[in-house]
């Protein structure tokens, strides 16, 4: 359970209708398998002890007595284990029958949760046998034990304060006011739902959406266990569709009609942080809830949950294309509004033939179309100097010609050499001054051309560069509107690739593909035999790693040790552990040291969940001390 992870399961045993002894044996088998897999919390389907489709047999005392006897077998079989099993059975209290979820751990009944909303429409008629949960908590007798009974009960882990479990049953989720809403407001971070949802056309997707949406709305983990093989097929079929969601993300599900088990790990630290961050999520309110403590042995949790090594990039091709189009549209909308508001006659961009300036140009072309203005109102400027290669310069020119924008070349070599002479810089000394003089000269040219043409300078710097401070202060760091400011480098590559895939212009497509194949470089050091000599990722590290670090450090506030663990798991053997540690340490050192650059960023549109605008999502002092983060990273 290190780093807030808890292994959980939703399982569908094969049962026999009204054969409680057999069903108890099947449930104990599920529990044994869960224990072997390190599961700490397992939920089983609604009324799995008897079967949901017993009909009027629920009125038979024989079935109810056998159900209690089966629960006793399950309770006895749970001894010696801290696994919490949620089994469901019909239980009688004060001459009323309730459809109940029973929490069992280490030979004890922890609590009994009765169902609140009883469906009595269509194929359902539960009110024929069952009563709704009483308004107040009380106690119910199972065997010789008196067990807490009611719909307002929370199970709270003594060793993991973030683990707080509550239950609702099947129809409760489908109601207009699900009990899980009150559970979450009272402090529950995990909701379990024993369910018996029959299968009809389209229902699986609806069910999946419902569970995911509820977990998102409540910032919780949601475990949904569905009935399957063994239920009566007289009028319905049941598919055993088990789902585990966390804050809107589907972590695990079973195939329909397989009676399988969905197993994964939920991240309680992540849920806790999200509730802390969201000021609209209320502080825990008592609301008449009974809180029952329980204990779990703390132990390492082996990860199996999906962790995307490229968190900014959707995994599927269709989702990725949709994301790229959506981002381009948002960037263009932001820029179009700014051009319109400022009455800018032109939009000026430094076009280097690299990825970032290419994306900026794509956005500018779309913005002009949106404003019904000619592409010629865009002024693309290439400014060759010591490190510029013929490849990047040619790509810049071909790109400008393909889009029909105004193109201009301003060779800054002489101006930079003059500046070296003015300040006494040795041109053979290839230091930071040598590089930054070029970057600042380019920015001066762009600003002056914008003044000449009554336009705005459009920034090309991206989110990854801002995180690392990989920009010259008051050089390429500065513009009048930064369209790429919240787009990470790993995603920019996919957006440019998407544009190449949809264009009908063969020359443009080939140019974009060559830009994609060109090493990322600021081209500030002299070329070697006509080739790029200064490769960014050789200097600051792989952008794939840095974007991963950025996402989890900023979006989820994970500590270095947890990010390191996730990176090793997500990237597998692609990067050695020492390499991950090296670049993680570098990330934190640069991130803290370079905040002063982010404190004075130009405006730019937010397009994703991570952005570093000092006016929006990221408020950080420029003189904060990084020691605690660096010490943790270096100790890994």
C-alpha cells in the first residue's frame, strides 16, 4: 500500500440459484484467489449468497436461514486475513426483509448496508419482497453477532486515513440522488456497489459511462460487481460486467458473459489530492454517519494498473486525432480573438523549420481562416545565423510557401557579430552569451517587424520548455501571444503529424514529415558539416521523461519517489533506473531554478489540465528552495 495504492477487485462467482451452501463455497474460492493476488478489498454481486432472481423464494424462511448459515461460513473462512469481502444476502430485521451488502473481515462482520432504492418497474419488482433502508442506523443480528446496520455507515482504515469505504447497491446508483453522493461528502473515498444489472442492447456502455461519471463527480474510486452465470434466464440474462473506476478513469473491467474478476490498484493519495485541490468539493460533513474503524496490514502493492508513459497523448488513434484537432481549434480560437481585439494588421512569427514554430504557423493559418483574412497577413520570418542548417531553413521556406503566407529572410549573422564586438564577446567562446545573443537578436527583429507592420509577435515556446526553463530570458521566452504555452513537446509532435496526415498538398506533407524527422534543436551553436550539432535532448534529457515528470509533479503533486516508481513501471526497459533518476533530479533542479521565467510569461491559451501560467494554474515564488525535492530524488 506504499504511495497510496490499494489493490482491489470486483468479482463474479458462478452460483446456483437458491443453493446457499454452494454459493458460499464459490465465494470463499474468490476470496482465496483475491488473497493470493494481494487484494485488500473485494466486492461481489448483489444477493450473490442466494442469487438475485429467486423471486418469491425470498419469502421462504428456509432460504433466509440458509443465507445466514452461508454468511457464517464466509465469516469463518475469512479468519486470519485482512481482506475485506463485500458479500450480499437477504436479511430479516423486525419483520422486514432487506437486500443487504455485508462487509466481512478476519472472522468479523464489520457492517451491513441495506439497499435504499428498490426498482419496481419493467422487469424489476423488488418491492414485492424487500423494504428500503431505514432512515436511521441501528443494528441487525447475524447468528450470535449484533452488527451495525444502516445506509449511513463508513468504514475507516486506521493505517491509511485516506481509505474510507461506503456502499450503495445496484439501483442506488441509477437513482436521481444516489446514496454515494452523501457518502462521498461524508468522507468516503471508495464506493462499492454489489449489483445485478441484466444485460440489454447498449446497456454495457451506459453502465460504463454511469460508473465512470459518478467516480469523477465524487472524486472517488468506484467498484461495481455485477451478477452473471447462475442467475435465472427465465426472462433476463446477466453478463457479469465488473467495473473499477477512479476519478472518471476506467481502470479495469471484465468481458461480458465471462464471470471474471476485475483487479487493479486504486490511488488513494491521488483522490485525496484532487479533493483537496477542488475548492468546490466540500469538507467532510458528519451527516449522521457511523464511522467504523478497521485495520489493514501495510504491505507493498505490486502495480498492474495502466500508467501511460505519455500522459498528454491519448492511446488510441481515433482519440489522438480528435485531441489534435481539438487543440488546434482552441489555439486558433484564442489567437483569433487576440488579433481581433488588438486590430492587429499582421501576425509575425519566427519560422525556424522546427516543431514549435511549425505548430505556431499551423495555428496562425487557422486563426486567419477563422477571421476570414488572407494567409498573406501572416509574416513568417526565418533568421539564419551560426547554427542554422540548410535543412531547417529550406523547410521553413517550403512551409511558408505551402500555406501562402508572407515570407521574409533576415540574416542576423552580421548583427550578432557586431553585438559581440560591442560587448567584447569572443566569437570563439561558445558559451551562454554566444547563444543568447542570437536568441535575443531574433526576438528584437520580430518585435521591430511587428511594429513596422502593425502586428503581433506570436510566441512558439511550448509547455515542456517552460517547465525546464529552456528558453532565453527576454529572447524566445518573450512574445505578444504564446499559442503553444500549454502544449507539451511530446504532444506537439503528434499534432504536426496529424496535420501532415490530413493535408492534400503533397509538398506540404513531405515538408511536415521532414520537420518531424529533424532533431529538436535551438541551432545556436555552429553546425557540424552542415548538420545540427546541438541536440536539445542530449543536453536536458528526453522530453518523454520530462513530460511524464511534469504531468505528475504539477497535475497530481506527486513526490519525487512516487514519480520515479511510476516512471520505471510505465517506461519498462526503455530507460534504465539510473537514467530516470538522473533526469528526474535534473527536472526538479531546473523547474525550481527557472520559475522566474514563468513568472512573466506572455498571454496564451490553456488547452489541457497542466499549464504554468502565473495568472492561472501555477502560482509559485521564484525564490523557492528545491532542497527537499532534490534530496528525495537523489536518495532513490
